[in-house]
């Protein structure tokens, strides 16, 4: 397949995937698997797992990361670009249109009442996702301490109305991880 | 200039949001609320809309906030901003993958971030609960209807899992809660 054809193919395939991914990143991974591994056979299962691992560990939405990675693998920089743009376009258009009408949309009492219910549901969904992740991380001392410290800190800041950016938590805990790593390797050498 | 502010804010969000969607919500909320671009209620609404529409929440939030603040150009600028950091990082990683993994420091950093991300997600739910349902910051008057609805939703969620063995999809829960919202109010 010529380069242009591959890039175009990537663009339209990612656009299709972008259109049907409701409910977030993990749903997209399932779609990507069926399209790229099972269907087109552009990448094998192991590489797919690598990609998922990378996408989860790097910043940014998982969906975008997967698109960029797959695009790059298939067709270099242009592939990465067309895949990423392709996956973003459907939701961009839909949300843009919704934003235009949102105010009017919400003024309909039925709808704003429905949204009152939905707002509550969102809290539930986030808590559910968090608890699921909590169950999956290993309960090492570091993890327990880090988790508790961050949660406590956030709650305290909330009650005292202090604004301490989330970014700091991420950077500090990442660096702590590095420190722990070094301490452990020094200990390892001493054994 | 609003375009620059949108771009930089969402670029920052895109650059440090490890752990995907829900982890980004707390940062998105923090930035958008402090900039006056969203109220807490609007944040919940955009999350809800984002769950029901295709696309990652971060991109949807960027598009929405950009659009309401500065129309098409605003939404483009915000969306590009939120996507750009990961685009660049993934490109770099894809090109250097094998070599990077050799750096244990990198994976040590990421391992360190993990519990923090989980804490962020759970705390986000907790603070939302405290401010929206218990109204902690506006006099501690519990919104009884929201509290009952929340309990109901939790029960439904647990029952669903019992009966069907898998968790109810977000869309199902959202539609259900929308209907319940109309019933309750």
C-alpha cells in the first residue's frame, strides 16, 4: 500500500473508532484491538499489549496515546498525525455543537432535572472507577502511605479552601518513587 | 489573550495527567473553576455529557470550555493544547521505546505516581460528594434528594453486578439516573 493510502486509511479508521467510543479510554482499547489486531492485522497481540502499557503510563488520554502510537508504527510522523486528528474529529464536532445549545438545552426543565440526577451518578461513576483502581494496585507500604497522604492532603485543602495543584502531587509522588528505588538498590548492593 | 490562556492551561492538563480520564477530571476542574470558565455544577454536567458522547473526557472538556469561552478558535486551541503533550511524548517514546525501558528510573517514577493517581480519583469523588450532596461549603445543608438518589444508584449498581456479573456500563447508569432525576425533581 502506498504511503498516502495508508495514511488515509489510518485517518478514516481512527475516525470511525473515535465516533463509536462511548464511555472512555478502555472502551476504545477494545475497539482498537478488534480493528487493528483481529481485523487488519497491522499489529500483533504482544505489540498491542506494549502499546496499552505505554498509553496507560504516559500523560494524556489513553485513547489519544493509542492512536498516536499506532499511527506512528504504521506510517511514521504523518501516520501519527492523521490517526490522532482522525480520532479527535468526531467528538470535537459533537461536543462543539452541544456546547452551542447547552444553555438552552438545560433551560428545558425536564432536561435540567434529568441532569441533576446525572450529576449524582457522575460522582458514583468516579468513585467506582477509583475503587476499582484501588483494588488493583499492590498494597506495598509505599503505595499505602502515598495514597493516604495524598487523600488526606486533598481533603484538608478542600476543607480549608487551600488551592494546592494536582500537578504537585503527581510530581512529588513520582520523585518519591525514584527515591525509594534508589534506596532499595543501595540496600540491595549492601546485602 | 484568551487563546493563549486556553492553550497553555489545557497543555498543562495534557502534560501531567497520568492515569487517564478520571485523574484528569480533578485537574480540569481545578483549572477551569479557578479561571472562572466553569462552575462546579457545569463541571459535573460536562463530565456527564462526556460519558455519553464519544471521545475522551479531556478532549471533550477542552472542546467544550474552549467553545464557551472563545468559539471555534477557542475550542480548537484548547483541544490541540490538551492533545499535544501526549502526542509529542508518545512520538518520542515510540521512536526510543526499547532504550527508554532500560531506564529503571523512568519506571520507578511511574510506579511512584500510581498510588497518587488512585488517591486523586477517589478524592475527586469524595470532594464532589462533599460539595454537591452535603453542601459542606455552603452551610452544610444536605441535599436530601441527591443523597437518596446517590444511595439508590449505588444499590442499583451493586445489584446489577450481582445479577449480571459485570459492572453496569456508564451509559446505562447515566440514562437511568437521568430518568430518576426527572422522577425525583
